[in-house]
C-alpha cells in the first residue's frame, strides 16, 4: 500500500484524485479494502478531496470495513455538519462491524463541534461497553467533548476518574470551565496543574480567559509573568489574550504596553482587541487614532474594526464621528450587521436623539433583534420619554421577549414619573409571566481571593466592619455636599427608606471592603454584573478623592476609572 500512499501524496486537486481512482479501479487495486480505506480517508479530509464524493463512494460499498467507516466518520466530524458523523456512527453500531477506539474518538470530536450534549453521554456508555475506558487519549477526547458541550459536572467527573492525565486533559477542563461561566474553578485547576506539570500555550489561554471574566488583574499578572518566563508571548494568539485580559481588568495602559511590545506580527484580532479596549475605557480619540494607524500599516479594517471604532465613539459621546464611520462602511465595501446598527442606536440614544435612533432601527435591511429594541428602551428611560418607551415595549412583547430588563426599565421610567399605578401593572405582568429580576452583585479580588457581594449583603465574615466603613464614608462625603440621589430608588417608599436602600448597593460594599482590606494608595478593582447606578457613581467619585484611591469599576457595559474625584467616562455613560 506504500504505492497508493505515494500516489495520494502527489494529488493536489480533486480532478487528480478522480484520475487516481480511475487508475486504481482499472488496475484492480481498488478492490482491496485497505486501498479503498486510504483513498476514502484522503478524499474525506484532504484539501484536495471532496467529502460528498467520498460519501458517494462509501455508499457504493456493499459491506464497508471498519477502516472505511472510520474514514467517512472522520471526514464528517471535520465538516460544517459534524452531527452527520454521529448519525453514521449510530448506523455503524447497529451492524456486525462494530466501532473501535478510533471510531469513538472521531465521533466524540464531532459531538464536541456540534455541541451534541445528549449524544455525548451515550458515546461515553459505548466507550465503557466496548472496553476502551483505559485508552488515555480517548478519555481526553471524551473530557473535551463534555467540556465543549457545557456538561461541566460530567467533565469534572471524567477528569477525576482518570488515572493518567496528560496536558491535553488539563487544558480541556481548564478551557471548559473558563468558557462555561466557572472561571474561579478554572483558575484553581490552573494552579493545581502547575504543581504537576508545566502549562503550555493552550493552558494559559484558558487561564487568561478566566482572569478576564473575573477581572482579577493580580492573578492575570502572575499568568503573564509565567508566559514571559517561558517565551509563550511569541505566539500572537497568546498576546491577543493578554491584551484582552488586561483590558477587561480595566488596565488599558498595560494592555497598550503589551500591544506596543509584541514580539510577533499583529493580526486583525490584535488591532481590533486593542481598539475595543480603548473604546470600553472611554478613550474615543485614541481608539480612532489606532483605527487610522491600522489602515496605514497595510491591514485594512474589517467589520469588527468598524464596530470597535463606532463603540469608541459611543462611549466617548462622539456622535458625528460615529455617524461618519457608519456611512464610510458602505463606501469601503464593509458589510454591516445587526451589531453595527445596534451600536448606532446606542450612540444616538445616549445623546438623546431618540427619533433618529428609531429611524435607524426601521431602516435596517433585516428584522431588528430584541437587543436593538432593548437598547432604545434604555435610552427612552434615560431621557424620560414615556411615549417612545411604551412603543418600544410593545415591539418587545410582539417579539415574545420576557427579559427582566424590559420590565424593569419600563417600571423604573413610570416610577421616575410618579406613575405608581403603571409601576404596579408592570410588576404584576412580571409576576404573571414568572419573570425574575436579576439581582445585582459585585466581585473584588483581595489577597488572591475573590469576594462576592450582593445588595445589602451580611454574609461576609467582616460585614460589621464593612458597614461601619460605609457609615464613615457617608459622614465624610456629606461634608463635600453629597446628597443621596433617591430618584434611582424606584419604589413607592419614603425618602429615608430610599436613602437606606441606596447605602448598601453591592459596589459600595465591595469598595468599602477594599478600603479596609488593602494598604493606603492601593488601586481597588470591582466588577459588577449590572450597570452601575448614578448614586454609586457619585459616591465612588468622592471616595476616590477623600481616600486618595484609584478605583476601577467594570460594569455590564464599560469601565469607570475613578481618580481624584473624577471618572474616565466624563459623565457620559
């Protein structure tokens, strides 16, 4: 069969492959299943091959052998429709020709790509039944499939049951946990891995992703130091992840340092990541400068570049610049998608130009999605435009949206207008549809440990000290003229109760804990799952001045860097 291997290696196009098949058929070699299997495998997975043609040949074989099944399943697993590989596997398992470890491996890879969550445990059962459970590589593939399908409890169980763990198994679970909203566990596993073996490029990508989600810059620094010590920053994908990590931790200057000092060539992803980092930080002018510089280096901005640049205009209040970029996309032949329209709606909505924002939505060539209408609803609430809010709310109801934010925004707008009857009606609708309001919470990292605070939280061991610190803060900021902005409390209660409700928001608790737990002058970083409220924004500005601290708050939409009584958002948020 070395003769066939040699001929296959010389095929560089599908036409040559068909000529080779004709030669093998006429010489009688194609009747040997080992030859057919090699040909099928090459045809199914090679760039010179053709998967539909491989499937056509496969169906013409009366009784396919195991290697022929494996060839077609492998090809389907790598195709745009990997779930078809699972269908072929099911057909094979019903025949006398039973799957082997390779068949299971290819099919599990198909499950991972197709996110086939229900099929993966069934494959797992077959792996055990057919006696392949001791195969280390197959167990790693199984673990990877569970991780990518988001079945993380099974992934952890599969990992724990492994007698021998290679670097691929560690990487699969770390990445799965990081991508599956369990970043704290991902970092814990990363630390544990370092006690057993040396992480590689894939490992640090998972760790950096976890740091990005949690906003833990100290842990991110440690991962970065390890990367530099092993020269892993020669990999552009790793560099991109470092930039993204620092950006999402609020350290945009560090992100920019990494960007400027890269040892490898920058890609579209590198430029786009850095532009978006500056955008989220509110530095619109520098973001646009970088956007211009990108084109000057020979890398033409793509649709993501334009989106990042428009977002930069959005967060910096540069409405005219944003509109120019949006119009330039057509002239430059860059296609627009729903995110570009969404950013423009947000840009116009934030500046109070609600009618123009509505026209943008109506002018879309495709049907607007729920997020677009929610963006306009948020702007309507900000500017107290009840009529627009009710129009948009009806659109959302027609689309079947029952997101809690839709109800909360409308309810808050009615509350701000003192229309308590309408507030009650909206809240009853929420109750009737079993819609639960997402609770606000904040994270802060102190001494390598991540602490979570809810509104009015008393679960922390030092909660009394935190509350005493808050009382002290309130006394000191009142000396600077602070008056609680009770209009942010959307309940029909008295002024005193409203003020008390504001005192113990999660971000205030996190900042107070940071003040009592870190040395004077230390930067405090807080992450919040929702948008920071206006009262907390005012309070944290004053804290940064009185206590001479830099405080970085990452909320749902952007970063706020508080220093000397001012915020990087310049009051445009």
